[in-house]
C-alpha cells in the first residue's frame, strides 16, 4: 500500500523535505475553538471528545473540517474501550457449544469475538490519532509555526537558563 498523502500544512511545518513544489491554492479551514460533541454520540465517545478536543485546539491542529474525523476517532475509542471491557469480563476464550455442569467446555474453545473487535478498533484508533499528531512518533514530525520551543519544553527552557540565553 502506498504511503498516505501528507497535507501541505505538514510539509511546510516539516520544511518541505521532498523539495517538490507545494500547491498554491489549497483550502485553509478555520481553526475550531470550543468544539461541542455532536448530538447522539455514545456516552464514552462524548467523554473522549471532551478530553481530546481541547487538547487538539491547544495544539492548533483542530479545524472545522476535522470535526467529522474527530467524531470517528472518539467512536473508535468508545468501541475499543467497550469491547476491551467485555472481553476481560467474559474471558479471552469461550465455548460456543456451552459448558457442562462441572464447567468443562462441551466443544472447541474459540477466541472471544470482543477481543477481535477491540484489536481492530485499537489499530484504527491509533492510525486516526496519528493523523491528528496525537502520538509521540507523529508529533515528533510536526512543528507548529510561531511558537518558541522553550515555552512548552521545560528541558529546553532549563538548558537556555544554564547557557545564559
């Protein structure tokens, strides 16, 4: 599978490493402030929205055009959390044919389907997090223009104090 297309804004923030000409008329959606969860969201997804949205706004990566993607991201989190909890509660393996009175399986054991649902949701969730720059690896490739790194990095601030800057 080919590498996903990198948005122009990320190419600019990374210093255009490929040195190819950048698109000149790419849409620039407005930054979002105070994003409200959509009506009808699952309670777990809504809680995650209220956790993530302010952080994404603070990182200046959430725009009006990203709200549907954020909704999907929160839904994936809710699916992962719910399936994980049910998987642990019901056990990793189960017997579709049932169990005898003494607890022995009446047929072959199978992997609990909630475990598979949790695994699939986790993979999709982590990919979606990366698209928002919310994983350490993806964040390390992005620099937000107009910020002094020492303002947000206490180690750099300490180093500057030591060197007398």
